C-alpha cells in the first residue's frame, strides 16, 4: 500500500504500518505524557497481538502453499495481502480461522497470567489484554464481511454453492449482523452504561465509525463479486500495454541514464531473481548509491494473462505502485496499470449492458 511504511520482515513477509496506525500511536504517546504511560504500553501490547493475529493467517497461508506478499497493520486490525485471490474454499477456511483462534489463544494466555500474577500494574495490563483478545477473537467470528467471520461463512457455504451464490448469501447475512451490531451498540451505550457523557459519546462514535467501515468493506465485496461474474472469461489482452522496455538487471546506472532519453515515457522493467520488477528512477538516494539496474528495482505484481480482470485489479491495488507485469507462459506480454484496467472493465460493462438492453 502506498500509505504504509515497512518496519521489517517476518518469514519473508513485509510488515507494514499504515499511517493511521502511526498517528494513533503518536496520539496515545502524547496522551501518556500528560497522563498515564500505561496507556501507551497497552497500545504496544495491542500492536503485538494484532500482529500475531495476522501472522497466524500468513503462516496458515504458507502451509497451504499460498504466497503472502505483506501484512499491513491498521488501527482497527490488520490485512494479510495474499497473491492467490482464487482460493479453494477449504484452504480459505483454514487460513481465515487461524486469526481468531490465535486471538482467543492469546486471551487464554493473558487470562492465566492474571490468575498467577500478584496485584499491580502488570495484573491490570494482563487483564486488559485478556479482555481485548477475547473480544477481538469473538468479533472476528461474527459472520460479517470484511471480518474473518464473513469469509468463514462464505467458505463454508461454498461447499454446496457456487462462489457467487455463497458470497451473495454471506453478504446478506453480513447486512443483518452489522445492523444488529449498530442497534446493540447504540442501545448499550445510551441506556446500559454508567460512564460519563463524554466517554460514552466518544466510544459510541468510534464504534459506529468501525461499523460503517465494515459496511464499506461488505459493499466492496458484493460489488467485486458481481463484476467478477459479469466479466467471467474476460482476459487481460485488451488492457495490456506494450509501453515498456525490458532491461538487463546487470545494466550499469550510467548506461541506464544514457538510454533514458530514448526510452521516453515507457515503463522500465527487468527480470530479477525469477520475477519481473519495476525499475524505480524517482528515489535519488538509492540511485546515488546504486551501480546497476538491480539496485533500484521495486517489486510489482506479476499477473498471468488468464487471471480474471477483477482479481488482477485487486492485485494492482494491493501492490502499491498501481502497475503490474502481465505474463503469458512465463514470458512478459506487457504491462497494465490500475487506471487502464479500471477503464477497460468499465467500458466492457457498459457495452455488455447495452447488448443486454438491445437484445
């Protein structure tokens, strides 16, 4: 993601923090300066638990032969970005279930620490983490997209239904589940709590924000599923551009800059370590210390030409750069940008609707 920052790797998977997560940590750090430092420690522990939740998804994916490109941590959870978007229902079930199970396991561990730890600050922290992890695990099991529970429900329904029918039924269930959550949250904070008015209002607004975010994710899942069905069989050929130059990764930087004028506006890509990469010319610091093309490459999605256009679009969105290399039989066929692909899909949908209307 373009709005996230890498903080390292685990099992070869990039771990990234979204800027909103950094902002949240900064806010709580400032609050801890004027209040209790315990709050900041609690946020750090929460960060670790959310990371373990996502790592468990990733480990389950790797064990099932599914590649994970990155983990992005957000204030309301995390996202494990996988490269294979068309998963078998049983594999999706196993990968999805790993996250909530990890959260519930962590809740159990913190619960045991509460029992065996003498009263004090650590007992308070362990008690809070027990409640948070149990709540995180339970909420993720609610059958609503885009939470784990929605994906678990869909993968279960796919055992006897098509992917489209299972997703649409899961989306309808998600709508009911989220409506109940909204109503329950409002009633609870208005009538059942004894907190101060400011605390209740702040917490209620935050919870409603999370729910509306989930509604957005649910609607996106529904829209993508509908578009994917209507574009079934549509290849990437019409969206592929030959506006690129394939360059040897051992090419020297001096030679590269001599050729830049002739290359013009074309994208420069190279094959390196078995994959295609984008040659990035905008990072001056990297260029100054580089000696050859392979020193200034950026990983971008490598998409097979047979992949559904919606899955290809999802890969481009998660890739961060908005550009990918399209391959046929292992060889580069061209490049595709997110904007090109979105326009291609929109035009196809318009033409198809016109054909349907005119008969």
